[in-house]
C-alpha cells in the first residue's frame, strides 16, 4: 500500500509540474509575442514616416518648380526682352548645393534632402512671399498622398491603418503612429488571452525649413 501511495503522489507531482510548465510556456509565448508585435509596430511606424516624408519632399520639389515659373513670369513682365538668369532659379541653387554636399561625402539621398532644406529655408518666404504660399499649398494637396502611403506601409506590416495616424509636423518632422493588433494564447480557466492594440511612433528626417512656414502641428487619421 505504501508503494502505491508513493507512486500516486509521484504521479500527482509530475502532472502538477507538467501543468505548471505548460502555463509558463504559454506565458513565455505571450510575452515574446508582445515584444515581436511591438517591434513590428515600431518598424511599420519608422518605414511609414520615411515614406510619408519622401512624398512631402516630392511636393516641395513641385512647389520649387512652380515658384521658379513665378519668378520668371515676374521678371519677363518687367523685362519683356530679357532672359531670366539661370542661377536665380531655386531649382538651380538646390542642384548646386546638392553637388557641394555630395563632394563633402554625403550620401545621395541625404544630399538631396539637405540641399532642399538648406536652400528653401534660406529663401523663405520668397519673392512676394510666394515661395511660402506655394509650399504650404503643396503640403495641403499632398496630405492625401501622405496618409495613403503611410497606410499602405502599415498594412504591409500587418498593422491596422484604421487606428493609425500621421502628424504633420511633430518637432519639424512627419511622425506616424502605427498600431498592430496582438492576440496571445490562453490556458482555459487559468491564463486569460491577451488581446491588445500595440501602438508605436516613428519620425522621418527633420525638415529644417518648417519653422519658417508658421505651420502648426496637425494630426490626421490614415483611414
């Protein structure tokens, strides 16, 4: 009888240990899942903010082109037979600055961004304040594209774009908050399933000229 009792107790302890180990395994899986999801949301936010900033810079280039045409028109109105000096075009100044930055060892993408920032910041508000007008108008027209590209990036990272948002501008940057949904495992009656939306924020490169625009901080939903 004693041996039977000992075997029974041993079996009970083994079952209990296996059960506890099972709970711990589920708990570890859930904790690991939270960290993985958090990193996924962080990556989505960073990628989305960079992509959104690229769209914004495309808009700035378009605004610069519009402003150059405005300068040429104003010049020709005053000098019908004249030729507008190439070196006075904003696009020309940006190209020259980009070339200089490349010579200093800047990467191509960084040189392009820095050239726009430096030249536009120095030129604002521009002739008749029209550079500022062209830029602010272009930013407004690009907001839809900015939101769309950020939403696409977040969705590709299994995020929920309907709960995500973009802020223009946060500390002179485009900031994106990406939300990724997490559902953990559960152990019935003992360990409740973790269900949570995990948000993370990411910011694109700093836009040095923004402080010259008088543009306030504004947040927009992606969907």
